[in-house]
């Protein structure tokens, strides 16, 4: 299978109205530790915050932007406010061939302002423009705000779950068509798609 782009291609800045997505670098670890050192961010995903040293190690690896076997391209961006360049979170795209899994984290004090939705939407648009045809996200069934972020990125909920029980959201052309049909039906019946 041919990848739509190479690791160097994900090392680009992506602009959004209020935000700038900047390729993550090891030098960001100290700043991001302040944003991510919060157990509340792990409520639906499990795990716990990394130490500052572990975060720096992880970022050094992520900066390479590809798996060892070259099969996956790893895009990781620090979400920064355009105003002041303050780091508020991180978004991620793991790309295999023409499909990408997306993930997002926004620091607790910055949540509820639409930043995750805006960042995810900009990332999804950029990936689509780059030729990625299927976008997906795996979301805990009770994680309401993450579901909202996925909707902003143009993903829709499928009936599939992964092995961890997370709901798979995706945006393949087939699912988009199905979503349009069910949304129309819901409007006709006065229902709420939720
Ligand atoms: C999920 C997360 C990224 C959302 O960040 P955020 O910046 O607060 O999200 P937004 O402000 O863009 O809101 C996204 C949607 O969720 C809704 N929302 C936000 N907080 C909510 C809450 N507490 N309850 C219900 N809906 C909520 C918003 O209204 C919005 O939907 P809308 O545009 O349809 O109104 C953030 O909570 C987070 O980082 N959580 C920890 C990491 C995580 O679990 N990541 C997801 C892994 S898949």
C-alpha cells in the first residue's frame, strides 16, 4: 500500500481561526507537562499523566513521525492559541495508507471553549486535503464532549466497537451517505439523533 504522504509532510503548521497546530517537538515537553499533568484528563482513556522526563522521551520518539517499520505516519501537533502562542493541548493523527485515527486532548483549564472541536476540524480538513480518505476516532461511549469534538471533525458514530469497548466514529464516504439519510429521517419524524 502506498502512503498518501511521508513523515516529513506531517511536520507542518496547520492554521485554524483561533488556533495554530504546531508540530510537536521534544523541546515542548516542559510546557506540555504543565498542561497534561492532570489525572482528570485520563477519566475516559485510562492511564495516568507522564512525568516530565517520560514526556520528553516520548516526544523525542514522536518527533520522528513514523513507526519503526515505516508503516504508520505519526502526526502530533501542539494546539496553541494564535493569540500569545500559549499551549492548550495536543492533537494526533496516526496514518496508515489512506486512513487516519485521530485523538485530541485539551488541558482542563482550557476546556469548554470549542478549542478541541476547532483543532480537530482543522486537522481533519488538512488530512482530507492531503488525500486521507477515511478518518476515525475511538471514543468511550459516555465521553460526551469527545463525541462532540468528533462531530466537529465531520465524523459520525458507527455501531462498531473496538476491543476496549470504545465506539468507533468515522468519516468514510459510505458512512457519510448513511448519516445524511438517517439525519433526514430523524428530521422528518421530529426525532433527535443525539
Ligand atoms: C475531549 C476534550 C478534548 C474536549 O475538549 P474541549 O476543548 O472542552 O471541547 P470543545 O469545547 O471543543 O467541545 C466539544 C463539544 O463537546 C461539548 N462539551 C464540552 N464539554 C462538555 C460537557 N462537560 N458535557 C457535555 N458536552 C460538552 C461542547 O458543547 C462541544 O459540542 P458542541 O459544539 O456540539 O456544542 C477534553 O475534554 C479532553 O482533553 N479530555 C481528556 C482527553 C480525552 O479524553 N480525549 C479524548 C480521547 S478520544
